[in-house]
C-alpha cells in the first residue's frame, strides 16, 4: 500500500469492500427465500459484482500492481458463478440422424396486449419458428389466438391456459402420450409437462414459467425513481412463491424414474436459490454451461446481460449445441438446444 498513490489507495479500499461483498454473495444461492426474504434479492446483483471485480483485475494489471490478486482470487473462488455468467470455447457439434432440438420462448402474448407499436411481431415469431423448425417448441405467455398457426405445424401438443387467453404450451413432432400441469393459487404462472416418445423412448419435457420477479421496465425505472425498499419487498415475495413452486416440481422429479428436460422462463438467475436448488436436487446440466458462448442473454435488461430462461437436462443427455438469439420480438430472447443421439444408449 505504501507504493500506491492516494487515488490507488482509495480504489483498493473500494476493491476490498467489493471483494468482501462478492464472497458473501457466493452464499446467497444456499439461502432459501422463505427464511431470508430480503437478502435473497441481492443475488440479482452478483453479475455486477463479478464484472466489476474483473474490471479491477484489468486496472491493477495495467498498473502492474500485485493488488490484482485480490479480485483474481475472488473470481477464482467463484468460478462456478463466472461460468454461469460467460462461456467461451464451445463449438457446436454437427447434428446427427437421431438428434432432436428444443426451442423455448417467452413470446409476451404475441403482442396482443400491444406492449409494442410493432404490429408484425406475431408474424415475425412465426417466420422465426418456421425457419428454425425445432422438434419440440415451448411457449410461455402464449395467446390462444395464435393456436391455429402452430397446430398446423405440429401434430402433437399440450396446451394449458391460466386465463381466458394466456397460458403455456408444448408443441411436438413426437407423439405425446400424457401431459399435466402444476397450477398455483393466485398467479397466472405455472409449470406444465408432456411425456413424449422420442426414438421409442419416453422423455418428459417440462415447460416452466415461474412467478414473475418484476425485473422489467418497471424495475429499470425503479432503480432511478421508485421506492427501492418497496421494490425489493415485491421481488422477495416473488422469490418466496418461486420456492414453493420449485418445491412441488422437485418432489415430482425425485419420484419420477424416466428421462426429463426442464426449460422455460424461470424469472430468476443462475445465482439464485431457486435455480441452484433445482440443479442440486435433480443433478441437472445447464445447456448454456455445456455448449453455450458469450453471456447467454435471454432478457432485455439495460443494466447487464440477464439470463433467466434456461434449458436443463438430466445427466444422461448429450447436449450438442446451445444457441441464444437476438431477435426483438418479445422482451425475452429464444433459446434453442440440440441433444445428441448417443443419449439413446442410456435408459
């Protein structure tokens, strides 16, 4: 510290405080929201902590100062979270005969509520789906007026509406032999599933739309204008509801003996208790971590790349590719994953 300028000394104090907060934040995914309501909201800030630590590493490296090791060690200790934030080096594998693809997309009602002035959004989404032609298509916030279009494209489907017009859907090129839903009181969000025969084997596909955490334009406005305490309280209540929702899902997963894939809009991040408890309880792979690249942004949030839409699969699946798209037809961005044929060798 003696060789540091006054400005650098001040920066290192900030750096030290940031490193301490970041290390404490690493424990947040292990704290259930029901017991730690307001603290759990801080998990939304973990990407900012990681990115800022990285910037400090670059600054001290540029200055040739050993202080870079503070943030470098902090990032190393949180490598799991860094890996959930950004991925490099994955090259998509070529698709094979028995591979199958899944695409998940929160379409925000196809703009029937006129959140955008662009009246062509629903048509743009259809053109996109036709072009990508996934074998399994999951929609969140689906509007019933669009059903006829996708009903013609896919012979099998599971559709569950939570209101007169909106709901979740699973469209499939594979035969669906059973389906069901987890419906929760006091919310339009739910979890649906479909059992389908893929290459003669039964696979259960879940379409997940957890309670909204209100990370929307309202939150962006709120960071500048609104009552931040009230906003944090609102988000924490949604996290508590999400915990109840995934507890029901985990209970079914632990009793189900077949193969399964979970995908959809979790309305929470990879740093949350919700996401991590689900992965820990069911030994799930995250397609982004296995085959993604870049920041994996799935939601339009101006402060940092936000990944709240996931594709998770049991350990027996081979994830060959993961792709994020940047088409602005909704406030979410679609995710497409290709699964390799070698999963057929496993039961």
